[in-house]
């Protein structure tokens, strides 16, 4: 098994890559900037230099991989269309190639509250709206998928317990990026997560549960 991680130099993506390396799972990192990738990713990781908007640049990478984890996302800019292009059109490109290459599973990281059109975050280029359209495209693709919707992302790790909910059941809360990375990887090994949306946050008061309890909700 080999995993293709898209958005691998992002704050969440690099943690996914590191966790895969820690577990000795072969990984290929899809990046745009080779120098940055070599600076922030483990040296043992295979790189594919590609652009999410150019399918021919990454199609060959999927020949070598069995599973795709997409943690790519646009960063806010003065261009109001950036989320449309990256979070929607870019993700569509990945899904189309993954389907053609018969990828076993596509794991997509989006966000809590993507179904709420009037959420304040949509004031900034409709970021949640376009993430939701990408989710819909994946669901309709015929690929086996898990969609992971984290709450507010925090760079610092913590020991708070994880809470997992079904689609549109959690609307606030935060989570460490490290914990998001762990959920992405655990979803590979739990068929109960196939073709489901998992909403995830952490809470200090939440009871500790093992992965079987969490992911079989």
C-alpha cells in the first residue's frame, strides 16, 4: 500500500505525511514547491512536483499509489475565485484522475459547517460553499471515500479526547491538526468509515474512546 498525500506541505498535510512515515506506511507527497517540501517533509518521502489544476502533472503518481488523502486548500488572497479553482476545480481534477486510475479510496479533508451557506466564512470567496461542492462531486463519483470535516484547526497538539459525529451534527469546536492527521490515517484501516462523512473536534470534557468506538458511529 502506498498513499498519495495532496497538499503535503500545508500545515495539515505535512502532519499527515509525518504520521504515515512514523507508521512506516509508504507515502508520496504531491507538492508544488520542491525546495519547501525538502525543508518541511521527512527526507525519505517520495515527491511528485505537480499542480492540482493540471491533471497531466500528477496522473502518473496515481499509478504508483492505492489511496489518496487530499488536504489541499487555497489560502486566502485578494483573488475571490481562488477557492473555486483550488478547493473545487482542483479537487475535481484529483477525483477524475483517481477514478480513471481505479484508486481504492479517496480521503478528503474539508471543514465543519460546509453545509451552512450563510456561515461568515463564506464571505471570503465562498470557501465553505466550494468545499461542499467538492464533497458532492466525490460522493457522486463512484469512488470509495471518507470525507473528514474538522473543526477550527490548531497547530499545537493537545491531549483532549476526540469527538466524532455524522454529517451536519457538529457546528462548533476545534481540533489539533495532528489529530486530524491521525483520523485520516485510521480511516484507511476501518471499513466502517467508507462512504461516510466524519465531523471531528476535540473537547477536554469528552470521554476517551478507542478508534473502534469512535469510527463505528
